[in-house]
C-alpha cells in the first residue's frame, strides 16, 4: 500500500491558535446533521496560515513517482477542508457510510493533517483512528494518527475516520490536489 506518514509538527504554522479557533467556530456555526463533519475552510486568514502545509504536501506528492507530475503544463489546484468531530457530533462510533474515496473530485492525491487529536479514554483506544484500504476489495488497515502528522495517499484509496467519545475536538485538515489544464 502506498501510504505515507510524516510527522511535521507545527513549526510551519505561524498561528496555531487562530487556525484551531477559526475551524471550531466555523464548525459550530453551521447546523450539520450529526453525521456531517466535513466543511470547506473559507476564512482567508486561516487559508493563508495553512498554505505552508499545502506546500509541504505538494512537495511530498511530486517527490513520489506514484502521483502525477505537476511540473509539466498543469497546475495543482488545492482545497482545504476541516473534518471536526467529538462525542456531540457522532451518531455511531463506526459509520460504514463514511467509507469514501476522492475519485469523484478528480483528486490525484489526498492528504490528512491531524491538527488536533484528543486524549481518548483507555476504554476506547481506537477513537480518532483512520481506516484505509488500498482498494475497495482490499482489507482495511487501522492508523492511529498523532497531532502534527500528515498522511498522504492516492485519491483512489477508500478510507473512513473513526469517531471519538470525548468532548474534546478531533480536528483533521483534509487536503486534495487535483489536476487541471491551463
């Protein structure tokens, strides 16, 4: 399976608190159904603070020969999404309907940066984990990400986040790189 895990930390982010507070505020502002956790980040100051993360992600995917080479006459178009959850925003701990890939968005590469991971009770050691498959008919692998970790994978890899049973938020920044012609 071509899946990369890179511990970046937060040195790249000039204002961690602003990004975290903005994402939580945006998340709480919208009235999503309990199973909806993903939203596009639209705060321009937050996006500017996240751009170094995209550059790190971009450098990682073009260094990997399994992703398209964006150095020709194409440009990588980026998007940031926040995936926020806690025990108040989760219907079921394991929600099979959340298995998805990023092929519909013409995503060549997908990245998930774990901006904040809560401390979960010992009774729930898999809280906040990520299930990943190489394809729909492959077995799943469980990843226990840490805050400051970037996970990259092809957009074709099915994956599913696992909920958390704590009041504290789990915040993941989802990054997609799609390819379009100039």
